[in-house]
């Protein structure tokens, strides 16, 4: 009797393994959204088909749950709300709405001079957190939605910037640091407990502990890093580099972290780009990175294989590029949190860089180190 079960079980296991392998090699998931000219262009990452929606000149794009994308037009003071699954406009709002979501789909944060917590989708005010933010540039929300890091800089990059962290549950400022470098973008890995900061003038990506902004290490790059994003489950840092000669590259740094040996880079890959990069973003399944170039090209890179798997064209240069997940679940019911942790949880803290010379990391080089 047992012998009759061996073959069906073996076949089932083989099919499961084959299906898993096929999923890892499958096409990129999700849809790309780019703000181009007076429109938002939706781009299928596999076939390259595009669909443009008139929005006015939009800068940053803000994905939301349930396939919704907010496209605020700062010039004309209105926000176009797009359902990327159709794709079609579902609402036009007078005024600017720029929601920042964590994993919780029923609430979001908005930056004014302060931080506003609002419910979603009804947009009722939950809390107002005093923040004194004067030059908001980029904000990163921790995966559990309990903390936020805000990068402030002027559009011209003069005067350096500030990086601040806020506990969204206790509604308090955790730290505020002035950084003398012109940091243009930041990225957070909750897997490594690591904050990456792109410093084009220093041709460096600074690595810091996100809960304190304590410098951990620095990584010299082969060009000016204009954008950074974590992918590969949070263990791969993708840096979009400008080579200064009208081209660029995407650098992939595969990290290894342990409590004993600290942080090191086990592998580095360089993918040449035909023009200067503008923005980069990771796919929802963390297997691919898309890079928008100044000539309107969008390059799709398979992270693990470190190779280009798609090249598509936009009708113009993108101001922003976001890889959206149309399958992300929307809000079902309010889920109120009662706990108030004393410190934000950005992930495990790897206390030091590896001393191994092959680690690919250097001593931290903040011009104005946090005290």
C-alpha cells in the first residue's frame, strides 16, 4: 500500500519545486508609474506597453493600497487619484494630498510643517505630531508604520540638510541631525537595520543605524550616487550612479550581516546604463529594480542574475518613478494600536562594519557626525 503513495508524493514535490523555481524566474511583478511632462505614464515592466493619464506637472508619486496612486500637481494645487488596475482617474482633489503608507492600509502620514496621521480612505485626522519640518524632501516609513525618517534638503542642495526620526506611536521626535553633506536620497532596510544615504558630491553611500543615525560605514561608489533603494529582501543595496560623462551604472551590493563579524559586502555587480539615471525603485516582489534615465529610457534589472531583462521607452524624462503593487490589499476595518514602544523599531542593529578588507566597506565619513 505504501509503495503506491511514493510516486504521487514524489511527483507533487517535483511540481512544487518546479513551480517555485518558475516563480523566481517569472516576469517582473506590478506596474511602473512615472511622472512625465503633464502626465503620469503607467508602464508594464514585461511587455513595455504604456498608458498616459493627464495630471498636470507632477513631481513625486505616492502609491497607496488597493491599486491606488496619488499624483499631486504642486504647480496647480490639485491631486489626481488613479486606479492603476484600470488604469483610470477615480478622483481629482482640489489641493495637495501626499499620503505615506506603512504596512497598515487603514492609515497614512502626511507632511506639512508637522506630521499628520490620517485614517484611510476617509482621511479623518487621527493625530498631529509637532515636527518643525521646513524643507521636506523624502520620508521613509518603517514597515510596521510605527516610525518615520524624514530627509530635508533644498532643491538646489545648498546648505546641506537634516535627517529626523519620529516615533509615530508615542508621537515624539526621536532625533534630529544636521548633515553637512548634500544627501539626495535615503533608503531603509529593516532586514539589516540599516539606513543608506546617497552623497553624490562625496561619491559615497553612507550607512547608518536608523534608530540613532550613528554612522556604521561608508561605501565608495564608481560614480555619483543619485538614488538608492534596498531590494533582495533588504539584503541588496542598489545605487543608481552618474559617471559624469553622460552615462551611468546601477551598482548592486549584496550584503552579509552577522552579530560576530558585523557588516560586509559579499558580492558587487555593476550594470552599465546608456544615460544618466534619474530615479530607481524595486519591484513589489523584490526581484527586480527599475531605473529611469534622462533620455526617457526605463531599464529593468534582474537583481540576483545582475542582468538587464527589459528596456522600455517613456515619452520623456521621468521626474519620479515608482514600482506599484496593484495586488496590495486595501483597508477593511480600522485597527487601532494601543502599544507605545519607547524607541522606533527599524530592524536588527548590526553594530559595526566588518574588519575584513574584502568587506567593501570603509570607515563612516559624515561631515557633521551625530553626537
